[in-house]
C-alpha cells in the first residue's frame, strides 16, 4: 500500500537531495552537519530567492551557474571577532604560553579561521609574549571568499571599539591601537602581524592532516557538526597534535562524550583547553 510522505519527511528528503547535489557539484560535503543549522540556512536562501520549496532550490543549484557558490557561502560558518571569549585568551596567555616558551619553535593551526580575527588576536598575544618570531600560524577555512578577506588584514572600523574591550579583558599589555592604522572605513593591521601566518583552504570534513602542531585552535565550529562528524574531526586533530600539544575548543564544545577524551588532560575545563597526554 502506497504511503504518502508528510511535509517534514518531504523536506528531509529534499534536503538530502540538495546536499548530495551540492557535494557532486562542488566537492564540499555538508551531509553530516547538524540539520537544524543547515535547515536555517536553506530557509534563508529560499527567502532571499523567493522560492516556494527546497526542490526549487535544487533546480537552481543544478542549472544556474554560480548558484552553488551562494549556498556554500550560506552554509559556511563565519561568526568571529577579535579576542572572542576574552577570558579564554587570558587563560591561554597565563597557562599555555609558559609551556610554548620552552619549545625551540611553535606551530599553531587555527582550523575554521573565517575572516581571521581570532588568528590576528593570537598573533598579537604571541607578539606581546615574545613568541611570535619563533611561531608559524597556519590558518585554514573551507571558504575561499573569507580566506581572501582574511589575507588583507583589514577589519570593519566600527567593530574596533568592542574589540578593544575584548583585548583589555584578555590581558593585553599594550594600547590596542598600536596594532593597526585606520582609514575612513577600515582598521588595517600592522603587516608584521601577518608575516608568520599562512592562510590556506582546508576542509575539515574531507581533508587530512598536513603537519604536526603544538596548538590547534578550533573554537565554535564543531557545534555545527553531527556527533559522527565531530568524532571524525576530533580524530584528525588528535593525529595532528604533537605530544603534550594543546587543543582549544569553544565554550559550548567538549571532548567528554568521545573515546578520544581519555587521551587528553583536562588542562583548563572552564575554557575548554585540553592537553594531549
């Protein structure tokens, strides 16, 4: 006996087909992202395009040149700010930096770096602690558009007041304004802060480890992945960390549900800093 799908089941099937189409066209796989997050972004794009259904969105994705790139930008998570969660940076300065000072060189991976604000924040912190000259920072994101913006080292000038407050709370030791110049619209970071930063495209879902790092920073990215994908990415991070290396997650993220948690020390539970045993 034939069964008719209800509206929710139809939308789930349409979403599956849309994500499969996007993967076939672009190579970017969102099928293991949290469906609630993906659904919000699909609804946003439907409203922007004034489309009646997800099926209509699939048609545009398949037949309209460049439309798949719109969806990629919609699905890419680009929420960031300088010294975001400033007390995390204060803890990093107080607790992690002393260990890094004992190393002959330091390699840091910022995974899911978006437009680079947290990377710039780390560069400033390392500069103030006398570590920047011996550090290489690898900043990656799946979204080429935001990487190109990050490479410019420029920030909306309107945001700098709140970023200054974050910097002070994070334990900054200088005047924040020393690190940038301004024009009428943008703050342009001191180019010396970008000398040891490499921006590169990397997809946490499909790409592999590319170096061994003393610190991996991936904050507020895993919350958009389903548990299976979180486990996979956590394995990638574990494989990419040196012995005694540090993994820094976001406030709403934790290693505790996963088998890999037993291979880390809960270095600073409050600010989600873990140290590989």
